[in-house]
């Protein structure tokens, strides 16, 4: 969005909490990145990974630190332990810990939006010039023409993923007959991947894209000013100006404000601001579940021997109106270091001496992370407490569990042709907000009512305040959210008065 404004000759000042890793983290990253992955010793790899394994339940760490996620108590009032979504006050926000998966939205999944996939198409292209997207042309290209893989270089898939991709081509007709479209995962990863296997712990070469990288690059642009250590309390319009009140009580004035603090922080700010004070905002969620599967082919080599990478390897899209009129999206992961640990933690105590068996099973384990459209997911009402924190309230969707179980069953049957046996008894449903694919609490509308925004993200009654994060998405399709949020923000930055 900032790039779109700068391209129009606008002056941009970014106010950001701007949290950074603890002292010493940068030095640690630099030390690792100066040595090629094949030359690391076992102790160095273990030391790099161990902090994430020791992280508190539900937290995602990178580079040995949890700085990118705000502690729940900073944002949420007591009694919200069931709600898994977290805010971020780090430079680059939640993009510091995301899984790098990239897909646009298809028109059939946003039919009820006031904008179309064609409206977003040029902005997906613009975002792909800012954020690297690796991948290849395959079965998914027809479903998602806006994610053009022409000339893109994929990150080398793992040996297990190569087998799955080869089998998916051989069994393409059988998969399509089951409503399944399988292809290589599109990843926001820059060129030069060393397939060191540390993707889920922090890439030593920072090849996994983060908004922090783009923000740093923008600081060299004329007309762009970055101001860290600024936490916003509220925004309001006064005539031809917008007044931004900071946490310390001071005000900053500007001609127009673009709010992109993430859905929780944006909700906190808006609920404390004129127009929405005392109101309730309702978040839409994309329910997720994990379906473990075992492959029953003989692998060409052990999957835990380098080189390999641990980002999502394949995307599998289920297009079956008998389950959902919208796409159901799955990200397929091959081996990573969590598998054996998880198996031992859950089953090792019940089966003494089973360690070697569980390690062998881990090497055959493939996991599909399955996402539903928000129409089939729970919602979360957000209220502002007297202390300024958010108080979430769960609004259950009675169709969620049934739709997810039907989807998991269809994935299990369809992927059987690739040599996978699903372990449906071990499937895990995520808590509300756990997917981090959440938004829609201030949905865009052609004719916005209170609690909605117009197609430029302006809350009802506002003319100079634009909300440009996932808050304004009318619904949350199952496919990945970051690419579309960025494209929509770029669209608003291009079209705003």
C-alpha cells in the first residue's frame, strides 16, 4: 500500500510499534548465515531449533525468540484462553512468523464481495514484484490464473514431495474426478534457498519474505518516513485532517490515514475511536484442521537427511459442492523435526520402548493442513473492555465440525491414489483463530452501514480513514490470506483520493 501511494507522488509517514528481536539475535543469525548449511555441525543446528521446541504452547517463535507475537494479555482481556489468534507489535507484524504460502482468491469464492477477482488481478501482479513468489505452472494455474508462475523458479521440493507430485500427474484424472486439484506450493521465498531444513525456525539468510524487509527498503525512498515506537490508541477526523492519538496521549495530524495494524490491533483502535465506540465488531475465521497421513511407498532416501525444506510442499484444492460451494484448501507438509517429537509426546508414554518405531513412522508421515471458508467457520465478537483490551466472544457455527469432517474424509479418499493412508482418528481441529486467517470485522460494502466500510476501506461515516488489512475483507476464503490482503491494500492505495 505504501508503495502504491509513493508511486502516486504521495508523502508517507509510517507509524509503527516496530518491535525488534532481543539483542544478540542479529549476531546469531549472521554467524549461521556465513556458513553453508552442509558445513553446520549437529550442535549448531540443535541450538538453532531448540528454542522453538521449548516455546510456550500455541506460540510461534523464529530465530529463537517470540518477539513477533504480543503476549495474549497485552491485547485480550481475561477469559480469552480459548482464542488462539495473536496480535503483533513487531516491525513487519505477523509476516515474521508466517508459513510463506501464497495463493490468490478465485472469483467463485468472493462472489458476494463488492469487488471482483479482476479488480484485484493487477494488484496481485504488483505485490508479486514486491514479494518473491516461487512456484511452477501446473494443475493449479487454471484455478488461480492471477498467480502466474511463468518464469518463476520453485524452491526445490523434498524427495517425498517429488514423489507426490509425480503421482499426482499420473493420477490427474482420478483426482479431478474426486474434485481435487493438486500442484506445487507457491511460496514467498527468494532465490538461493540452501534447503537447510530450518524454515520453521527462522531462515538464516532471511529468504522467507517478511514485510520488515520491504519496510527497511522503503526507508531509502524519498517521501517515506518511518517512525518506530509509536502505538496508536485511536483515530478521528477533524475537518480536512485525521488526528492519530498515541498511547502516550500525544497527537499526530495528517491528511489521510491508512490503518493496517492487523485485525486485533485495528479493532482495538477503531473501537476506541469516534463512530465505533461502544460497538461490537465480529471477526470471521477460517477453521483449520490437521490430517496426518502415512505414505506406503519406499522413499528414495530418508527424508530427514539434508537437503530438504520444511515449508508447505503441495497445495490440494477440493472443489466439491456436496461439501462446500467454496474451495477447501489444504497445504501438504512432508517431514519436519516436529513429527517424531509429537509422536513420542502423544504415544511414547503409552508404548514404552516405542521410540525407534515412532521415529520410523515419522519418516513416513505427511500432514495436510486443511482450511474452510468463513461461511463454514465460527465467528468471534469483539468488545472493548474498560481497560482498553479486547474481550472476545465465540459465536459458534453449527456447520463447522460436520463440514470439516466431510472435507477430511474426502481428502483421505482422494489422496489415497497418491499412496497415502489417512489417520483420521488422529486429526486435530484448531482452536478459533488458530489459522491466523481471520478478518472481516469491518467488511467492505457498496452501501456501507455502521460496522462496515466502503470499497476503499473507509468505515461508515469516514472520508479520510482507510482500513487496509484483513478487517475489510467481506469473507475469508479458504486459500491463503496474505497475498490477497496485500493486493487489496495496494488497490486501495492506488485508488484512494
